[in-house]
């Protein structure tokens, strides 16, 4: 028979073990392609991680690996999360050209007015039409940018000004758009843009205002062309914050609920608004304070741009049809959702 002392020691050990189990940490490896000083890291990824840690009582924690610190290239991020190299990634699906055709519809020219609208519409659309493109991945939230602005080292106001200009684009859709307007698209990762602009490799870049601090664009170029308030911007990029499905499935019901409570439509709206819409004023002010020229395209000229890029939609429709999709129906659904979530002010 155990002595009272031994029973006391055993009881204490069990209590410690139980306490340890109750507060065991699950560390999630979060991988993305931008530096830790980037706006998206600081306004979306890190705050989301801090929120799930707090709400889980410290049982969920993120180990964030910015700037591709786990290796690979940005187009490989979604495969990395499928394969379990990372538990969560933040990435642009369409960096892998042709693999996310249905989702890509939100990158067509002149779609979303702002990021909150685009992000909510994108989330609903993917849930209904494109989850098969993300097998092995649990989308936690999806978002767009607030839309592209044209930043250049020479003023561009009209289609004629675009002729011969080398413009950095992010995706194949924006490259097609630029070619349709007479420019020469140059696809390259965002971190290469400052050097390319400084050396004259490109004459301008299509990126949202969100990219300003990380690239110091406002210190390199002097001209910025935006769309009128209330009009869709020139084009966009889609993003996913997605989790390895098996990793999610392995969590306890309690921890799954924490993830679920920070996923979905509301999280997508938050990412778009907090990460993009809310920074337009302060980040464009950085350019204005340097004496740069910020212009708004005239409505009549905007109509010319829309007409010139109509074939970009047609090419996408053919791509969709070749894969057996009803592209017209998908575009109509995307536009209906954008109308549903259109900003009221």
C-alpha cells in the first residue's frame, strides 16, 4: 500500500500533467512572401495570429516566417501548405498561372471599387464556385487589394501615353490588360520593383497604394494615376490565407472554434478593409507630401480604357470554356456579388 506521502506526490504529478495538457501549445507555421515590415504582415497576418493566441488562452500560437524564410518561391506557397511544409500560408493563388482560373475572375479589369467589397464577394464566390481549386487547403479568409494604381516616372493620362511604356504587372490578367492598352507588361516579384524602376528596366508599376511603404515607390516615381472615387480601379489581385486541411482536422473542437471564429466572410471583410482600404489615405499622403502628382483619370478616358481591355474578358472566357466552365455564368455571379457588397458611401 502506498504511503500518504507517495500518494500525495502521485496526486501532484497527475495535477501537473493535467495542467500541462490543458495548456499545451499548438504552434502554427505561417509562411508568406513579403518582409515583416510590410503593411500586410503588420496589419493582417500578425494581428490575426495575436487574436487567435489570445482567444485560445495561449493554446494556439503562430510562428511567422516572412519573406519565404521556409524556402521556395511565392508561386509554391499553396503547394507548401497542401504538403504540410507550412501550416498556414498567405499567398496570391494566381502567381501559379492557369491553376486557379475560376478564382481569377476577380482579377479581370474594372471589377471592384474597394477591398472590403471585393473581399466579401470573393469569399462568397469561391465558397460556391471554386473550392475544388483549393483541395487540401482550408481557406480561412480571402481578400483583394483596394485595386491597382498606376505609379510611373513619367505622367500617364491617356491610352496614347501608355504606348511603349514598360509596366510591371503581377499576374497574367494584368499583363494582358497592359498589353491591350499598348504598354509592355513586365512580370516580376514586388521586391524587385524598386531596383527595376531605378535602373529603368520598367517605366511604371501597377500596384495598390498598400505597396508604397515596403517598396518606397513614392521616393522613386513622381506620378500616380488613380480611378475616380466610386469607380472600379484598373485591376486587382486575389489573396488567400489558407490552412493545411489535415492540420485543421487534427485540432481539438475548442481550437477549431477559435479558428472558425476568425475565418469566413467577416474575416475577409476585415482583411480587405484593415489591410487595404484604410491605408489609402495615409499611404497616398506619403506621395503627396513629397510633392508627387496624384491624378485621377477622366471618366471619358476611363471609358476608353474599359473598351480597350474588353478582350481581356474574352480571353478569360475562352480559358474557362476550355476547362469546361461556364465562364459567362461565373462572371455574372462575381458581378452580382460585387453589386451585393457595393460600398454605400
